[in-house]
C-alpha cells in the first residue's frame, strides 16, 4: 500500500500531533517506537488518527516529515 497523504488536512495532522504530545510522545524516536498496542493506549485515538500516525512514522524514516506536514509527498512534488 502506498502512502498518500492528500487524504488528510494539515488540521487533521496537527490534531494527531497534539494527541501525541499530550500522551507524552515528544520525539521522533518515541513516535517511531509506537506499535499498535501503545497507539491504542492514547486517549481518544481514532482509526483515522492511527493512519496519520503510520504516515508520520513513514515520513520520519524517509526524512521527509516537513514535506509531509506541508502537504507534499516529497520535496520534488509539483502539485
């Protein structure tokens, strides 16, 4: 399955980041260490939130987090 972040708005991504910060997940290392069991422990988590978390992890691993948060798949998108 390819990652397509066009389904999520910046507001949706920001809300998930807020939930992560409130849950004490404040670094990329902590975010990458999340597994399904630990994600389900986050207060008020939704399936959509889980999808965004998975995308965040993918883009952190590929060093494209800023592009992802800005709405681009990577730095060379022409959209």
